[in-house]
């Protein structure tokens, strides 16, 4: 049971990290776009473009997290099946 509890806590921590990663990627994209727009006078085009880049980067991080969780689950199933 202790192993299961540790695994559960690790999964919750990983899910929290990926959630923050998605949010930070979007806000960083917004920040860079806003800063460039204020320097170049191109409001709102670069803000929108970099926000889209941030969204793409955030969901890319989420996709990587989901694939890693799937791989770990498959490895765990194989480990239990072989015992």
C-alpha cells in the first residue's frame, strides 16, 4: 500500500506541474508578444501570435505528460502481469 500511495502522490504532483506548465507557457507567450508590440507599435498582432505559440507550447507539454503517463501505466501492467 505504501508503494501505491507514493505513486499516487507522484502522479498528483506531475499533474500539478503540467497544469502550471500550460498556464506559464501561455502567459510567457502573451508577455513576449505584448512587449514586442509595445516596442514595434504593432498592437495587437504580435500579442495574438505569441499567445497562440504559448497555447501550442502548453498543449505540447500536456501531450508529452499524457504519453509519459500512458507509458508508465503500460510498464506497470507488464510488471504486474509477469509476477
